[in-house]
C-alpha cells in the first residue's frame, strides 16, 4: 500500500512524498477532537495541548502518518498546536536533529507532520520531514515561532528534560541536549527552531557521551 503524496520541498532530488505501509502500532488519542486551526503564529503555553498517547518505548519510533493507516495523524498535529494544509512556502527554512543512543544513531523518520487518510496524504503541518536525514522543514504562510516540543508531539514521542521516548536518565545513564554544539540545560521542549540550527540529543553511559556536532552540512538549496 502506498499513500499518495503532496508536492513540495524535498531534501533529495527526485524523491517524492509517498508513504509506504509500516507495521501497525498503537497510537491512541483521548477526549474530543480538537478544532483545526487555519493559521499559526505562536506556540501554545503547554504541550501537548490535548491528551494524547506519546511513545515511552525505546527507538525506533514510527510517525503517526504510517501507523494504522494514519488514523490519528491529524490529532497529533493538532495536539502540537499546529494547522495542516497544502505546503506553504512563504516562510521556508530548515533545522537539523541528531539523536544518538548508546553510540548508535536513531532515525528521525520521514512523514513526521504528515496528515494521512487511508492511502492519501491530505495535509502537511508547518513542521515536517520528507526523508530520514534529520532535516526538519519549517514552512508557514507567515513568520512564526516553532518549538522542538511541537515536533516531538507530531512525531508521537515523549520529550522531557529527563526522557526521550523510553530513554531516560538515571541508573548510570545520562541524557543531554545541545544546540549548535552548546549544552542546553533548560526544558528541551521550548527550544526554538531556527534556520540551519543543529540540535543534538545524546543518551548513554554517564560521562561517556560523544562530542556533539556544532553544525550540519545542509544540501544545496536548503
């Protein structure tokens, strides 16, 4: 099964946004569905904005667009306080996310921020991914502020100062966050996504984390 894609900016030439079927997993949303916003200018004060099931399992983490035929994908975007629509390119820039757990790179998969219905992609959030390269596409119809925490809600993965998914600090393990190579000690959910920013999340044995990257070499045109 393939989900028909939306045209838009991709980080690799000749690629498309078709969503291949993936193994089924549980992604539950509780409460009344949220109203769909039509525009976005600023992030909500708290995340998520409605009760939603965020993964507390170890990686890999599939995005809602490829779980259960995308049944709950819109709810995850809305829980991030974001709209979804055709791709909007009036504001268009990119950030990069690296995740390393016990010395191994964790995939940041494609189709985060995609809203799907059955076999069709019906919308994109202003924050989304096209490839498994860690590039976060930030695209909107007006200047706005976007947060790393919104991206993780879209992805359906728990993010706190002490845990990412099922990877938690303690018992000889540490979790560290870096922005452009510098330690970030505040709430990682409030990290503002900026142009060509390099965000690194590292998890592993206490005192043995690798040196974080301070930048990312974006492909030409990004």
